[in-house]
């Protein structure tokens, strides 16, 4: 798939982003079929002669296998939901209406192997490949989203200034094993590991909408940059601004700490558009 960076022209934006939206819809349309394969197709070749087909005996190992598949399918559903939301936001940004997207024909093709002959191993391969494909397309789409947003917003309101002096943990945004629950979960921010007391700076100008303590985020500052854009700075040891205050890009607003749901001193930094988490790396990189 080619991504062509678009001009400010609404017409060109629409013509370029539509194939991407189509691609998401195509990918998503494969999901129901996969769910059916995972949940309905019998795994293994055991057939008990003389026993009505409505009764299907599964061994403990088969059941464990099915359970593992069901868990994978559940994780895929969560990923697809996020991709779906991203696709909807992209459609809005590109001026493609939701109704038009719904009216588009469903995607065709794909690895359509006869489900009856498919073994559990094959099914797993398909699920794995689809998951990778969805992730790849999600990456491309979030990059396109960032590009389009940058064209829309004034440079002064984009959160492109590094919020602290240390480098971020690049793998911290996205799917990872949650250190508290031990389960895979989507981590919606970028972590900057820094000593307690390290300065935290506003990554763009804006209005402070919250400077408070919450159970999960600990001491947190939220800044509204307009156009639905918000940045969050969490787990601080000290808050240096108050709600309602106007802050400039690069202004000292808090100090790094480990308050709330945190395993050690670090800054948890989020960029949100109308409440949905964006990949902060796409915006911080744009400053360079
Ligand atoms: Zn974090």
C-alpha cells in the first residue's frame, strides 16, 4: 500500500484517504469469518462413529487448544476495535462521512481456505498473519492521521516539544504486558524514565484543564491545546500549575515522580484527540 502525503486541498485529501479507509473495512470484514472458524469449526479429526453429530467429544488437550484460540480471538477483537476507532477518526479528518463508509462494499479475497479442511495449526497461522497485518495497517493509518492533523493545526498547538530532558522508552506505547495485571493491555502513553524531581515541560501552548491527584495517574497535569487535542503528564511528584492557567510551550509545569499506578519514577506522557489516545512519537518526531 502506498501512502501519499496529502496537500491542504480537501478534495485531494478525500481521494487519497478513501482507499485506506476501504482497506481497513476490508480487513475488518475478514474478522467474522475468522471468529466462525475459531469457535465453530471442530479442531482435530476425531469422529466417533454412531454418535450423533450434534454431540462432539473433545479431549482435555483439544479443549485447552480451543481455549487458547478463543483467548487469541478475544485479543484480536480488542485490537480491531481500536483500529475501527482509528479508521472512524481518520474518516472524519479526511471529510469522509461514516454513512458513506458503511455503504462501501465489504472487502473480498484474502486467504480463503476451506474451513472444513483447516487444522487448528493452520487456523492459528491465519489468525497470527491477520493480527500482524492489522497492526501494520494501524501503524500506517496513525502516521497518516498525524500528517493530516499537522496540516490542519497551527504549529504552535501541536505537542511537538519533548516534555522532559531524557529520552523516551520507544516500545512503551502500544500493546505490552501490564506490570500490575500480567495481562496484555494497550498502554496509551509514552514513558520517560527519569529521576524523581526531573522537570516536566508543556509540549505545546494551551490551557491547563486539570492539575490533580487520581488513583491511577497519580499527580497529573492535563493541557487542552484546542481542536480536541490534549496532553497528559502523569505520576508527577509535584504539580507546578493550576487548572485554568495558560501555559506556554516548554513551560515548567510539574516534576517527575512515581505517584499513582507506577512501578518507579517516570513521566507517563499522553497525546489525545477528542479523548482517544494518539501515538505521541508521531508528534514529538515532527519537531525534529
Ligand atoms: Zn506509562
